[in-house]
C-alpha cells in the first residue's frame, strides 16, 4: 500500500504539469476540477482507512 503522502505528491505533480501545459482558461479549470476530484477521492479513502484502524483499536480495548 502506498502512503497517503506519496499519493498526494503524485496528484500534485500531475496537477502542476497540467497547469504548465494549459493554454486556455478552460484547460486550467479542467485541470483544477480533475485535481479536486482526485483529492476528494483520496481523502475519503484515507479517512475510511483511519476509521477502520480506530475501530479495531476500540475493539481491542473492550
């Protein structure tokens, strides 16, 4: 499993490359919207994994 930080780094690198290549406002907006969706998906996945970890720890304490 790849770490959250490493995945964020990859997403930001992709976004920076898209911004550098952009030739219009529309392409900048598209790059941002794609970047935002990737961030939301990744954060949701990360928080789900952390909640699972917390629930396992709670069960061990009971």
